[in-house]
C-alpha cells in the first residue's frame, strides 16, 4: 500500500494539517510531533470505539454459548457434518459472529499498512522540507527541532543502525525514484521550483528539451552516483556538526530500539488482556471444522504474529509510526480494561450465577400481501 492510495493520502494530509495547527499554537519540535500523533490516534479511536465494543461483545457472547457448544459436541461427536451444522445454527440463533473475538486484530492489519504508508509519506515530506531549510541556511536549526528524548531525529527509525540519524544519499535516491515519483508528492508540487533547482544542482535531475521547446527535468541516468556524492556535501552543515549530531554521523545510531520493543510489548499485552478470560473450547476430534476452535486458534496466531510485525516495521521505519502504534495499543488496552471491569464483568458474573439469559435472535415476519 503506497502513498498514492486515496485513504493513505487522506491520512497523510490530515496528520500534516493537525501538525501544522499544533506548530502554530505552540512551537516546532519533536514533542509537538508526538502530541500531534497522540491527538490523531485518540481521534481515530473515538471514531471506531463503538464498532470495537460491538466486536468485543461478540467475543464475550461466544464464551457464553460455549457450554451449549460443548453439549453439541457430546451429542454429535461422531457426526462431524451434523455437529458443524448445529454449531452454526446455534451461533446464528444467538446472533454470535464466528470472527467476533478476533475481528479487532483483523482490523488492525489493514490499518497497520495504511498508517505505515501515511507516516512514511509524512517523513519523506519532512526530508524534502529539510532540503529547503539547508539551502536557506536553516538546516541545523530545523534538524535540532526534530529531537525527542533519546531519539536524535524523530523522522527516522529508532534503531541501532549506523548512520541512521539522517537519510543518506542512497536511501534518498531509492526512495524518491521508486514507484512513488518525487513529483507526485504534495509537498513537491507546492515547492516545485525551489526543489527542482536544488535537485538539479545536486545531479538528481538532468535537463532535457522537449519537441515543443519546453524544459523537462528527469531522473539522472547514472543510477544516482553523482547525486550521492553531491548530497554528502549538501548535508555537511548538519553531519559535520558534532555538537548537533552528538557523534560521528556515519557511525551513530538514531536511538536505542526502545520504540520497536515497546510497540511489540504493548501489542502483545493488548491482545493477551483481550483473550486471557476467554474460556477454552472443549476439544473435538475435528478441530478444523469447529467454529469455536477456529476462532481460538486464529486469536492465538494473531496474538504472536502482530507483535512480531510491529517490532519489524517499527525498527525499519520512522519513529512517528512507532509512536502511533504504541499510542493505539495503550488506548485499546485502556478501553479493554474499562470494558472488562464494567460491562463484561457484569455479563460474566450473570453467566456464572446462572442469571444470564441469552435470548434467541428473532427473525422478522414477512409482510402480508
């Protein structure tokens, strides 16, 4: 999923707008970026909270009909086809979705890729903006405003890779000559004249004359060799400033990989809290045709797969995405704890006392003709 996809583009534009409003109210700096991400994440969670609650209730309802499902297993244990039919019939009557318990985690996956692409586009915009500031002699001040706690540059990954404090020439070339053409970036179109001049002087572009006599700028055909050399000189005011960078640029990492670890830990904790009170289904001879067992199995797979994916993406890509993912997990965890202590606790207590009655889903009568 790339930044040209319309949902990703909307997310990117929305985040950038909120960030600029925060900058106008406060000041620039890494903490303003983090505040923007938190507010944006909170807003998204508030918009999706009701569907989230509905999905989690479906998971609790699955637990509540588990005793009835276990009875069906005993009754039709030797007839798997009949067992599956009766289980699905029961779930339909009770209004329980087979995927209800794991639906929140399934929703997280497309969101993961959408926000990953949006944050990557946002980070790339900041790289282009930094080029304008370097050209104007303001690069050091702009780069210094990107610090946040242990992270030297919040627009780069929080990892242990050497030279990770600033996008190097090779990464710049591969990023902006890929399928997401640099000319497709919103920020480039708004600053086309200045950026075209800078990139032409750095041998990123070459100049050609079209048949109608107009000047066109296209990517250099040398694989970026001349650009990479020129880029080193261009960013030298920042990379040679040891007081600003804090060490040797080529050897210095951008952080300590704290955010990727937190992202993976909060993802696992959020999933574990959601599943820890779920009653395990009674084993059957044909687990692959058992809807309840399938749900439990999918939940377990997602509980370990999502943290691993979170660590991988947050280690490889921008710290801004890692902050979003951590905030999203913490907010989801808070919602889960509140629901468990209120609505779900009451439902489970009623089930334990035998006072909970789950009414079958009534079908609507057909209108008379």
